[in-house]
C-alpha cells in the first residue's frame, strides 16, 4: 500500500461527499470556500447543501478550470479508473506498471501525486479514503470517456460501455473467439472479457497470436483517438480484432479500442506524458538592473506624454460615439496619426498584430480620464432639466479627473495609469476582432471586458518577479508555464462538452483502419512531448498582450521587470535560486497549500500604498522638467527635455510640434502665432516669453514673424448678425469683395467699413483665414473674443468598474462566519429527534421526513414545556422573505406571541414570532 494516508472521515470511511465535508476541520472548510467562492452564494444551510452545490455542473467546471496540468491529469486518470479507486491503482495509471521499461520521471510523478490528490480533495472534487477514492459524479461525466465522447486521455469506453445494446449472441461469439468459455448471460460474458483484458499474462498470450497487421492497427489507436472506421467487409486482420473484442463497434462503420485493452498496450498509463512539475522559465537576456529601471522610466515618461497628447487633442475636438458605442475605425486611425504611432504593431512574442492606438485610448478610459460627454452642449446629463441643447451626437472628451491628474507629479500620474491598467478587465488586444455575433469589436465599445485579464496580468508580472533582477524571460517558456498552471482556462472544451460523436473537422474524428499502413502517432494524442500546447487560447493571448503593454507603460524595461514594477506588485525580489526535481514538488506544495485558491486582490488601501511606493522609486529616475528652450534661425525651437507645465502649455499654443523623441522640435508658423494672439496674448507678451525662456538669442526671422502677424491680426472684426465684418480700412473690405473666394461667404456691404454675411461667424472666420487674412472675433460690445483651447470636458464620470470573474474571494471574517453557520445548520439538520406525526396532514398520512409541522396549540405547549425543562427543540421556521429553514433552539421564554431562544444555527439569542414557526419537535434522548 502507498504511504500516502489521507482519510476523509477519521476512522470511518465516508459514504458520501457530505459526510467527507462534515469530517473536515474548520480551516479545511474555509480553504474550500476560499478556493471555490461560488459555493458561498448564498451561504449553504448545512453540509448536504454544500455538497450538492459543490457537485453542480457550473461549479465543477469553474473548479476544473483552476487546476494545474498535473492535478487535472490526476482527475482525468481517476475518471477512467473503476470506482472506487485505490491509491495504488491511481499511482499505476500515472506512472505505469513497469512493463514497458523504467520511466525516468516515475519518482518525480510519485512524489507529486499526493499533493495533486490533496488539491483535488481540497477542492471537493475527490473524496474518500485512500483505498476508495471517488471523483465527484459531475467531474467524472465531464472527464470520463463515453461511447461517443473522447477523453482527454485518448482512452475509449470500457468493454461494458461499448457492448451496451450488443446482441447476447454476438457477445457469446466474441467470448468464444477470445478463448473463454461461454456463459449463461451477457453480464457474466462481459465481465469475463473485461477480466481477460485486465490480466496481463493472458492478454499478452492473446496478443502474441495476433497478425502483425492487427498489432499495427492497435498501435495506431492506442494513444487516441480510439475510434476507427471499417467497411462492411473488413480485412482479415481487422476481422481478427473484431472477433476477439479488441475492436468493438459503436455505430455502423465505426469501431473503438476498449479502454482495458488500451491500458494494457500502454503499460497501465492513462497519459502518454505526465507533467508533474511546472515548466521552468529561463532568463533569455540578462541586463543591468539600473539599465532596466532607466529604460522603464523612459517608457513611463513617454506613456504619460502619449496619454496627455491624446486627451489634449480630444479636449479640443473629440471624436463621435458610434450608435452602438465605441470609436469608429476612421477616428482610431486619426488617433494613431495624432499620437504618431502605428495603428497595429507586431508583438515580439508572436501572435496577431496588436492594436497599439486602441491601447492608449483604452488606458485613458480605464483610468477615468476619458469618457463620453453625454451629447449635451452644456455638459449636463439631463437636457430637459437644464435646457442643454443636444449635439449632433455624443463625443468623447476628457473628464474633470483629467485636470486633477495633470496637477499631480509625473510619477504619481504614472502610478495612476498603471494601477488602472493592472485591475482593468477591458482588453484592448481584442479591438478589431469579432464577437459571438460576428460584430466588429471597437475601441471604447462594448464586448471588450474579459474577467480573467487582471489575474493573467498579475500572474505574468509575478512570474517575471521570480526571475533574477534585470533578466528578461523567454516568452515561449512563460507561455508554457501559464499553460501548465491553467490548462483549461480560456478554453471552452470542458464547459461545453456534451456526449456525442466528435465533429468531422476535429482531430478526434474516427480514422480509417482498413489498411495496415503505419501512420505514426495520432494527431490528437494528448500531451505528446513533441506537440506544443495550443497558444491561441484567450489566456495565452492576454499574456502576450501583457508583455507588450507592460513595456509600453514602463512596468518593464528591455523585457525585464523594473524595480518600480516590483513595488507596484507588492512583492520583493525572489532571488535567482531555482529549485528543481523532487524538491520542487515539496516547494510547490508548500506554496500552494491544499489547492489553487484564487489570489486575494489587495484592498484599495493596499493598492494605494503599493502605487505610492512605486512612484517614489520612479521619481529619481525621471528627467527634471526644464524651464528653457533653444531657438533656431529656421523658425524652430528645440526642447532638450520635458518642460515645465506652464512653459509647455504656452509653447503648444505658440508653435506646432514638428517631431518628438529625446528632444521635441517645435515650429513657429503664421497660423500658430495667430493662435496665440487669438488666445489673448499680445505682441509684447510673446516677445517677453521668448526672451525669458530662450537660452539662445531670439532669431530675427522669428521676431519679424510675430510682428508681421500681430500687425495684421484684428484689423478685421467678425461678429454675429448672422455675421458681419468690419474694418477701419475700407480698402481691405473692397479687396475681400473682389476676391472670388468670398462668393461662398455671401458678403454684401452695409457701410464703408462694414460687410454682412449669410454664414455664421465661425464659418466666416475660417473663410477669411483661408483667403490670407487674420480676422478676430468680437463680442456684441465690440471687444475681441479670446479663444481658449482645452476647455471641453465631460460631466463628472467614474472610471469603468472591472467585471469580476465570478464571486469575489471572501475574507477571513466572512469565511469564519460562513463555516460557523454551516456547522450550526448541519448540527440542526442531523441532530437526532423524536418521530413526529404531522397533525395537520390528512388521516392515514405517514410520518414526516422534513421539518416538523404541528398545530399552533401544540407548538405553544411544546415551547412552554421546553422553557420549564430547559431542553432544546427542533423547529421549522419561515422568515419574512418566505424562506423555510430548520433550526435547533433553546427556548428562554414565551410571551406576547414571541419565543426568545438561543439559536444554535446563528449562535446568538434571537426572537421568533410564533406564527412563523411551522412546527416543533423534541430532540431524541434529551439532546
């Protein structure tokens, strides 16, 4: 027998999952509820309800999806084993019976198996003592082979399952051809055939008589898929297998290799390859940690500038919101041009091109800096209550939180962006793809939330933190590790599997076995050493996107996790020492505990502390803002680094950005100078600004440009008539009227110095500027109107809430209260009690089996007697919501139509209205 001893029920083997759960300690129950929080919605009333809920399909699928590869392989082995399964039989299924040579990994598998079994027990997927292990029924249905449902192990149905519906005569013919005596019934014949296939000596003797072509057919089916196609008149070597039951028909023209025969050919192993240890993540390229931190800081600074540039542009004229929600493809292309980034960018780790422009848009949205304005001209949310005029459509614009974000230090702005990225469920990498209804997924639109995204991001960064400082990972090794940890997450094979024939287009379809030609290993053989795991599942795609996004926003530098990134995770450096071999099994077991419980998300306060620490580490790595620029004779200015905010804001108005990089180049043009004058700056203000902040003398061409534009600026005044133009120089107005380009403006002279127009003032201003003039808008009082950019904001908006992946992980307080409530409810439901006859039932009805039901008079009398005797009683109770329950209480007093008692279920003194008590019964033996 195995040395692994883990009985569920003390000295008595449990007879059900409920009994196994009842025998667990409180900390083990709390670990189960922490690992499977869906079992707490709502809190089960007793152990029986907890066991029932743990066996539901949705809950089991969720639990299976959180198993690592080895624990899942252990569950798959139990699913193909007879039930109940001794531990030694499970061990043989995992490492083989030794008939096919020594497995070099057998010792590692044997060392890891107890922990995998403890994981399954901790998740309530397996129960029973080591000599009688049982997989919960729903998990067995999902993982076990069926006559028309392939198994992940590649095994087929048992002899008993495959012969269901077969005629008794045909079964007796198979038994006789296999060299067995005939029996009186089909059941005993099937049992005899099963015993033959599981007897190694007799099975080897039977196969020694097989033709070589028959053995070749078996070798092609042994590792799966176990199905093949035969003709109505099979060849002799196939007939030999069919006559002896080594191939059994499942449908016309389709045969299968029985599970018992396949296990014999496999040497008793359920899987072709077993993976007891997580794949190691090898460092790809070592870097100096200071170089990594500096590179990450540069990326962080660039990320802040990119988000700021996007919101500054959209603060002046944001794009429209599509009717279905989101950003149009045209507006996304414009955003890419504005940010000077490609719309799609190839990923270094491979995969489909990444929508880079959409990432920056989604990042600003996740941080609460960007939102829809609601379509109201005055920024209010209720057009009827405020009288706000509805625009042509909703538009995206910065939120008021953007202005507060701009006032923060640079490092704190970065921390706000990264904190939002870490917890966001919106996934920018999906932009451009298709949803379930074949609709295109757009940036800022619906359908981009993926609940697993925060967990995958956090896990990827945690794995990077386990590498030596400054080391970047091998992306392939990282993907292998994530696949090992959650082989089913991101896929739908388990959740949607139903019994039925495999689709013809899948690798599990039946293959022709009519010709005895070797075909090598089946394409769908599970876990073949040479076959890489699939990389197109959602979890792997999010992991690849995480590596790219972390580099873009400065969490990593040159592929390695930075110091500020480690601080943001709240983890210290794990060190370069790696543990391998059997010691790694014990190390993994000590870290994992009884099962892969979900990671408890840090509280908002903890997140704020970690973000502040990361910001402090980033601050000394960022360049200091400069208060000067370098002016050049070609009407350009060079900012050799980041500028102070007042200087940068003024320069953005006075000049146009020509190029970006380590230094930013600005170009002065007549239009940019006019823009500054429109914003209220005077000629003297512009000259003083340049003289104050330029480290070089102001070039003469720049001074001439400012003076020339200022001399012509404002000579023409445009106001609202519909619109008018006035100028002290009537010759200028005559020049405008004579210009053919003014025909579209509908101008006519009202006075020597005044022209009227049919168009609105904005159109008139733009038209005159196209003609080469520099008009200025004026108010009704004749004052020049100053135009200020970046004044457009949405009403106050909250950042989008992440979509949780199932129920939240309960905290210790909730777990303790839930365990106590389940224990108390179970004690009430299992307490021995005297039989009670339901006096409200018709004559002749049997004794009740549920909560007691008594008349009001009997209820009152029993309660009063219990108060006098100081005994506990069992009651049925219906609360104000109509929910029925049963409780064990100790009545203290009965008065005024109420019973005051100590409730053993709630562990507190409570008052129960008598009219809500459906019945009462005494406990047996004075319990």
